C-alpha cells in the first residue's frame, strides 16, 4: 500500500520533472501534468497493467493521453517507471530536435506512447478503437489471451471537439465496458475559464450516451482508486470526471490559464517547490521516490509472465494465429488467392463500378484474412464494404467483423487508428470520398504514425451524378495526395482494384485511401499478369513505340483515355496510355523507370475528373489537362461529363489542336 | 384556421410533389419530405415569417434544411408558397443539369434556399450562426429592425455528426432563445434502424447543453403548433424531437430505410396515393390546395410592409448603416484607413510575426468597419484576432464583437457560414492552420456558396517550432489551394498582411484563408505603394533585368529568398525575387502579366516551408524547390529550418549547382 505521503511525493516527481523540462525547453505545457499527476500516480502505480521491460506485451492495458499537450505527464511516467526509451537525459531534452520527448507524444518515438496525440479529441477516438479491438480479439481468442482495460485522459478541449461526441456515442452504444476515460476537469482552457465558452453538463451528456459516470476530487488518491475500481466493474464505459486544479501547487498560476501552455518561470517554480515541499534540484528525483516508481513498474511482471505461459500453452494454431496477427503479418493464403482472382477476372472481364470491384476483391480477401475488420459510416450499400464473411458487430455480440460506425466519419477514422494501434486487426472503412474532409485530421495522424488503416472512398468524382457538388469530390484526390506518407489509389477496373487492395494490405507502416467509382467501368486489364502492375504507381496500359501522344489517366477516366487513343490512332497519331493508380508509388520508382514512363511524346495530356493540381508532374506545366477547374453540378453523370468537357472527343480535339500548333 | 383535413392535403401536396419528382428523376430522397411534411406544413403555413415576393427581406425568419438530402421538401414548399424561382417545371426537372432544383439545396439557386446543405450537421452549425447574427444585429439595430426566429430541420445523421455537438453546446451556452431545431426523429438511417449504431438519449443530450427540449408526434399538427409556440417563448434554444415515419404513407416502405434514398417505384407510389387518398395525376396539386398554400405565402406581407415602414422611419444614419451592412458593402473609410496604415508601416518597418501584423491590420479595420465579428477557437492570444474594439460577446450581452468559439473549429466555421449568410456581419475566425483540416468541410461549403468568411490561420509552418509535427502544417497550403473559389493568402510582412486583409474583405462572393506566422519577420515592403500589390497574387518584390535566377517564395520564406538573392548577386548571378501571396489571384491575371512574372530565367526556384505541390505552376517541373517533403519535427524553429534545409544557403547551393550543370 502506498501511503498518502508517498503518493504525494510520487505525484510531485511527475510535477517537477514536467515543470523543469518545460522550463529548460522554454516551451511546453506544465499545467496538465501538474493537475493530473495524482490521477496518473494512482492509475500507473496501482492499476494499469504493463511491463516497462516488455512494453509490447499484447495484453497490457492501454493508456491514451488524449490531451496530448500534457506530454510531459507521459514522459515523466515512462522515465519514472523504468521504460528504456525515455532517459532523464531525454526529459532534459524535452522538445529538442531528435529527442523522443517531442512537444506532443509521438507514436514510435518511445515504447509506452500508445498513440500520437495533440490535435484534440483524437485520443478519445483512438481509445474507443482500442477498446473495440480488445473486445473483438477477446471474443476471437478468449480472455486467456486478451482481457485488458483501455484508459484515456481527456481535457476540456477533447470534450468540446465534435469528434468526442462521435466516439462516445458509439462507445456507449457498443457497451465498451473496459473503457475508462478520465476527464481532467480543470475548468480552464487557453482563453480563460471554460465558462467563457461552455456550460455543458458533461456527466449528463455522457450519461445520455449510455456511459457510467463518476464525479470525484482528482487530487484525492482514495477517491481516484475507488473510482477506478467502480469503473472496472461497470457494464458500460465509464467517465470519471476528476475535478483538478491546473498547475496544481503553483502559488499564483494554479487554477488559471497562465499555467496551461508556457513555462512557469523561476519565481513561480520556486514558489511551487515551497508550496509542495519539494526541495530537490531541477530534474532530481529522490531515490526513495524513484525506487517506489520503479517498483510500480514491476507490478505486472507476474501477470505478464503468466500470460506468456498461457500463450505458450495455447493450441498451436491459435498461438500461431495470435502471434501472426499481433505481428501484423498477412496470411500466406492472401497472395495466391488474389492471383487466382485476377486470373478469373482476365477471363470474365466484368463491367462493374470499382466500388463493386472493391467488394469483389474484399470477398476474396476477407475469405483468407480473418484480421480484416470492415465498416462504413452508414453507407454500407453504397460503399460495398460488407462481404459474405462480415456479419455486423452488435453491442452484445462481437463475433462479427463489420462495424456500423453510424454517420460519424471523423470518429470512425480515429477509432480505426485505435484499432490498428492496438494490433491484431486491419480496419477498413467505408465512406464517400467527399467526406474524407470530415475525417482528414485522423487520416493525417494515421499517416504521421505510419499505421495500416485502409479507407474505402467511393463516389469519387462528378461520376456520382445527381447528388451534386456538395457530394462531388473535385479537389479531394489532390488534397489526399498532399498528405505525406498516405498512399492514395484510384484504380481503373476490377484488376487494378484488386491490385490496389493487395498493396494497401501489404503496407505495414502506412495508411491507404482507395478512391472508387459509383458508375460502371469496363475491365481494361484484359491480359492476366501475375505481377502487380499498380505497385509501379503508373505503368503503360497501352504501349506505343515512338508515341506522338501520351495520355495519362486514372480511375474512371482510363476508359475515356482508351477511347481517345483509338480515335487518335485512327487519325494516324501514335498514342500511348499510361494508367496512374497511385502518385506516391510512382514517385518511389527508380529515376530510370520514372523517366521512361513520363516519356518524350510531343503531346502529353492527363485526364482525371478532378483538378489539375499535381498532374504537372506527368505532363509538365505546358501539358494538356482534361478535368475539373471548379465545383461540379447536379445531373445524370454522362451529361456532367459532357458538360464539363471530360470526354474522349474533347481530349482528341485538344491534342490535335496542340499537334497542329506545333507543326 | 386550417382544418385538419386541409392540413393533411396541404402536407400531401408536399409529399406527392416530392414522390413524383424523385420518381421522374429516377434519383433522390422521398423519405424525408414524406415524413417531415406535417412539420413543414405547420411551420410554413402558420408560423414562419417570410414573403415569397420579397425573399431577401432582412428580418424574415430563417429556415435551414440541415438534412439537405430531403431537398424536395424545400423545393415543394417554395413552389407551393409562390416563390418565383421555383416553378412546377423546375420541380419536374429535379436533379437535372441546369435546373435550380439540384440534388441537394444549393444556396444561390433560388431565393428561399438560405444555405447549401447535404453534408450532414452543417445546417445545424449554419442555423446557430444565423441565430448569433440575429441576436447581435438586434442588439445593434434594435428589435424594430431585427427580431426573427431561426428554424432548422435536422435528421438523425445531423445529430450523429460531431459538428452538431460543437454547434449545440455553443448555442446552449449563448442562450440563443430564438433558435428552434426540429429533429426529424424517424429512427432510420441508410444502413437501417438508427438502433444499429446509436442509443443516445438525444433529449437528455440537448438538455445537458442547456437546451429546452420538447418531444412530440411529428404527424400531429396541433402538437407541432403547440411546440413551436412553446419554443418561441423559451429563454433557451429549443429542440423539438418530432417522432415521424420516414416515407409516411408508403404501404411497404414507410418506416424503413427503403424509403430514404431512392424512388419509391410505380407500385409503391400507387399504394401511397391510395393510402393517403391522393387521386391526382403526377405533379398536379388541386387548385384549392395550391390556393391555400399561396395564401399561406401572403401571410407575412403585412409584417414585411410594417418592417419596411419602420426602416424608412428610422434615423437616417441608422437606416443607411443597416442598408449598407445588409448589402454587404464595405464602409468608405476602409480604403483610406488601410492606405494611411500602409504609409505608416513604410516608415516604421516593424519586425513582427505576421499573426501580429494581422492584429495590427485588424486594429485599423475594426476601427472603421463595425460589421466585422471576430473570434477564435480558444487561441485568442495565439491567433491575435482580438483588437481593442472587440469586447467578447457573452450569453447575456451581445454588444461585443468577439466570439469565444471554444475548442470547436468545425462548428466555428459552420457558424461563420451562417453568420455570413444571414447578412450584416463579416465573420473572421482564429485558428491554427493545421486545424483547417478540422473545419475543411465548412470552408469548402463557404467556397461553394460563394460567401465572405475570413479564416485567420496562424502558426503556418514548421516555424511554430516545438509543438512538433502534429501542429506543423506542411501540406495545408496545397490542400487549401486545391479548394475551388477559396482565396488563400500567405503574406510575407506587415504590408502584405494589410493588403491581404483588404482583399479578403473586398471579396463579396468568396471566402478567404490567411496563413500567418508565429515567428517574427522583417518588413520587406519598405517602399510605400498606394496600389495593393498582393492583388496581383504574385509580383516582383525585387526586380532584375535579364535575371539569371528567379526566386519565387511566400510568407516567411521571403526573408530567406531575399537573403539568397543577396548571396547570389554577390556571386555575380543576377537574381529576381517574386513574392507569391496568393496563387488564386495570380491565376486571374492577364496571360501577359502571368508570362512576365514567370519569366525566362535560366534557373527558377521556389521556397516555401510546405510541400511542392502546386509550385510547378511557377517553376516548371524541372524547377528547383526548397521546402518540405514529409512531416515536420519538434524543436526550436531555427533548428528546424536548418534541419530541413530551408535556408538561403541551401537555396544558393541548389541554384549554383544547377547553373553549373547547365553551363
């Protein structure tokens, strides 16, 4: 048992490491670690199940610092608990270039940082996703292998962001009873008291979404402990509203926004040391306190070892499946299954929308890869993301493999990040490409973290027709291509769709977005290739020696490009067609390959039913572009293509005018 | 008084116009208009204050169809009520190219469509913004000129989207008592029953945010009427949960997702006609019912005329100010004030961050333009959006000119759209550029609608330093530049910042985003020009005849460009520097101007602390680029610039290597 006196000193160790690190960096947020130190101390020293020496123990409890600006809380904890990745030196190098102790917690910088946070509200979404993954895997592998809690610490900002509503309402609906969220209820935001901007009764709000709610003094260790124990026994997710004082202990700044986001300053720090009875030099933790923390770090070693024994004793196929899944390795059956499917496509040559082609590919994938976890933001029938294998998960039955995420794109994407971060599952979503805007912050975080989530983005151009410009993406491919480390795909037919799916699944370290059509398209890859041609990013779909004209296109505009080619060839112009399913993969090819693909045709033209931005890479700034320059319109899609001049005829006309000019 | 029998037939007129239009278009959403027809009939025939012949009457009640897929509801109403812009022919051309009756309601297509909706949840945000504008203008001009209600009709999807939480929590906090939201509580979404995805007690949720809540049968006209009257008297915003049956009257599809988003089909339509006793041919409204609707359209003529008399009788300066403001004309004092300010800047040449330069410009602007309504998403001190004139609005006092929006970027942007749509105010926000991702759907809608909202986007690159990659925009300028009809700015100093602000204010028909630095920058426009050079989008900051090298740059990288130029000139390379504050404005210049600015230097190089995407327009695909190719990092900003090679030295090295290669 930890005495109150020891608790206070353990919590103060967090406070002063945080204060000192922020002060040394001359930058950072001391207020949250000071305010939440008591919560963190109780949770990490008495309840959280983890092992600093085996930080990737799959059945550890997860902890998400949703209020990521309080990063020094987690860095202090990781150092104190004995994680190897965060040394005292790292704490001293807080917010310095190359240090793992970045301004906000960055996934991958150090074990123990379960997710990248900072953009507010994201962590709550991640935590819900982790709790979903836990329950799903517990259902699949049994509680011997998977049974842990997911904790999050959220601030007022997290709760104000709309994404929190999406996440908590689904968590409540799904009765994620192993999810426990602390609300660091300090009543302060950057502009001043929260009362400047909000009067929400948060307990009532969470209760309205089916949560268990508790209201405690966040500086009372016994109350914190009791709340955790109550929450652990709840049959619903729990919000623990913990009333805290931001900058706890600072004589003048405590309880004010002055403690939030800047160093306290020498004088205030001296006052805080005095007020809290902490007489150590900066960065010094008394050895008895460091020992107490290190001891806390050893608390779950026995549990971890027992778990390892259970895994070792599990049936061979279960153990191997579990290990494969947690390693993120794909099943060996996947590649041959896709090859066989591609062979069949070359025979059948179906004309279907690529959203349907995606469903067909998923039918193959889901048949051999039990780790895929599908879903849609209430567009199942439109996104075609549900296959015969994917029964829906319900609050009372997690044996399914499909999540009805509801009309919650942003929450869905953040939850998917949490599912991927947990491990053992590959989440893929369903949504309209236009609504990638709604979940862009979470897609960006997936790219920044380098995690495998796959976004199925249907209705990918004016080709969706009558729903009109509010639903027609014109700039979204460009906007997604702008995000570093995100793979974007826009396949042209059934074969390319299968290939893009295969590549997306094979990316252990980055997210993908696959843009798909609503309208039907012919299969253009009529010759079977075992090789995945989409992996080149861009490739010769129709070659021509000494091509006078090269047409670059993607997705639904490949059909137009092929038609334009036929017309140009008929007029005596040797024409090549390059399919460009993925800009990013093309950039990763050798300089020689890229040069060859770009080629030296007299006329280069790109066709995509979106804006030009980005296409100059292929056609040069003097190249021709057939696409959109503004918003779409409501009408039958064939009329829209005519109206906006995205036709083979328009392409041919532009090419021949250019050839004429140059002649 | 309208009898129940007449009410039913009036509502059925909406239902069958909607059914028939969707059927003819073979596309659309009949379910909502059928389910919400009773609500709409009571509201529009008995309560909503408007005049179809003077649809821009400033003091009309506003109605927002947040569930925009139910567009036929509003088209039916506009036709029935006698608005000139929607004829029966237009109804028959629902969802056809060129028709005002687009798939979703498009602002500007017809009077009476107060906002563009379809992306769910946006309309609730717009409605909150309109209610804010109403209360603000009522405070300013008195209830003689401004006193009206704002109504919205929201679906389950609107309430599931996170943006709704941001909007309703601020509305509750601000006690927007003239805001009345109907929730079309039909328990159906696209994937099936709402119970698939949600168990939220919406009444409790809204009550938790300080709303008055009412629960009624949405097919009982008396209950609807009574609820509206109760809501009108409330001292808080009101949610009327109206239990409805989607596809009301359809024998097989009513109450199912089958009624939501596709034509009912001949047989089901015949059954619906029978069930509802509607024996008319398609698109035929019996003359007594059309008369009843047209009469309803005349209901507020007297009120409108009385209002016009009050306006005519108002004091001259009040009347003129009101008319100017509602017309969206800027005050005549603005231009000379900015010119005088620019003159002063040329004398003072201050070195400040452009976020500070923005505050300085705003101090001038807010001093002469009382219509600006500032704000920030809880980053007031960081965004520098508050000036001496802008006291904060509070729930009990709307005399201020500043809104603490809270940590609600998405809601803020949607509310700003509503404020702009209402008229009489020019909303500008404050946020970090990185969080433009959070509000991107609303920014896009502002661009699609063509309305004047101005987003202040500070901390615009790795220059923000220690907060790290979660907070460092690298792709955001490219992503914003991709949105059609959005003006983006990245000014380089105090003078450019003032000029960009002036241009943004002068845009009556499009939104702007101004990217601003956290770090200090010197004033580089040291020679006073009365002319607004930023209006060219790109211009010669430093000319050179027969320049061997042209450096294009924006914002904080202009300082680096000028330093590189000095170094290159010292090495004997004639070098020109082009400042590029706005890509979009540059594209609007004459071909000759653009050609001259691009020029024909042997080496073209662009410098921007973001990704290259879009810059090829200036430098060509073989041009040199100094910027970012991936995410940023946490550290002091000067070190980051060094680390990522965004320095004058790196630019000079690249240029000289290229000159050497070419020599």
